[in-house]
């Protein structure tokens, strides 16, 4: 009865004597909305062109060249849970099982400045994966002065702009998620009289340039990762991660990983663990029998490009 009461409140409201159906904007966010009275933990989510109601599973596996690729950890979350939030719990669980890797290959959804620094600081793990590029208009334009053009003196808490002007304000602040950041601002007179102001800021004439910077450890970790992902070595090391896509495919096509047989997050997690165990057993048997790993499939068009005349 309590579940049905919540469903009713999420779907209908009565501003007057007439009961009205809520629209998408008027209802609760997907992370709180009940989509099935039979499974109150299931949530609705959309990723690119795929929409589903249920859960997410995050798989961690070994990628040793001479041994079978074994799934070492299974994390099950609600469908609306952001990927980046599970990295700390994954590392903690791997640590408890004495299975921490020296290098953890992840996709961009699992990387952030905080996670890059935290993984190395807390577990001595090199979190390897593509990081978000600078999306500010200055960086996109190619001619503007984005944050990378500013020199930061962490010791003196001062920032110098590309024209050599010194900031006057250094303030510890918090972002919209409550995480610590640093806000820096330059003097109004310096910015108003600057000959290259149009390449630096689109603020009104009387407003100086302001910068929001991560704390030093996170800022330096992000810049280091951005530089590393430009190298050929990064491409070679990160190529190993393609194996996890094969694991997802194997789980879906061979072990019905996407078919949720149980109700609730806890039982669904148990199903995911059992599925991972079955995949591991299948791989161990194949390894003992000398069956090699299948190579990545190439499309007919890609094969044509490889052909020599």
C-alpha cells in the first residue's frame, strides 16, 4: 500500500479539485521515480540510443596475456547511478580481496580529476582512461586563452595571465556538488584595458576574468592525464581494455546478462555474480583445453582497407 501511495503521488497531483496527471518535468527525477510497483529499486535510464528500466552492472576483469581473463569483481547499481561513483567502492572491494591492480583500464565515464588523484593516493593505482577535454569556448576556438594558458603559483596562491597580469583574489570555494575548488579573479582595470580581452573573456566590459580551478593535486593529475592520452604509448596500453567489450558481449549473448530474473537490487546483484562465475568457469575450461581467445571481428569494409593491391 505504501508503494502504491508513492506511485500515486509521483504520477498525479491535485492543485484543485480536479486530479491531474504529472508531465515529465513535473514529476520526480529518474533516480527517485518508481517505474514498477513490483520492483521499487528499478530505475529508468537512457544511454545514447538505448533506454531501459532496471540496473547497471560494472565488471572488472584481469587482462594478463598468458592467462585466462577472469572477472575479479562485479558491481551492481541502479540504472541512474553515474559510472564515476562506483570506482571508489570497486577499488575498496578489490583491496579487501587482495586483487588490486597496478593499472586499472577504464572508459571516460570512470575518469575525473578527483578519481585520478584518489586512486593513486589511496590505492597506488594508475587509473588509465581517456579524460574529458577542455570544452570551454577559448579552447575550442584555438585562438583563445583557456586555463592552460595561465601560470599558477600554488605556493603564493597567485595566477598569472598570458599577458603577465597577476590575480588579486584567491578564494577556496565549493562546486555545485560540494567538492572543493579554487576561485581566482583578476583586477578590473587590468582586464578592461587588455588588448586581447576578446580572446580571453566574453564578460561585460566592467567584469574581469575569473577562473575556477580544481585543488592542486586534482588539477595536476588531470593535466598529466590529458597530456598522456596524446601519446602513442597510451594508445597501446589502452588497447587492452577492448577485451571488456568482449566480456559484455559474451555475457549478453551467451549468458543472458541483460535478462533480470529476480526482483530487487540485492537479488539482481546475486544473479550478476552467478553469471560472472559461469563466464569464469567457461574461460578456465577453454584455457585448459588450449582454445585461444577470439580476435576482434573486423567488418567487410575494414578488411578491404587492409587488403594490398
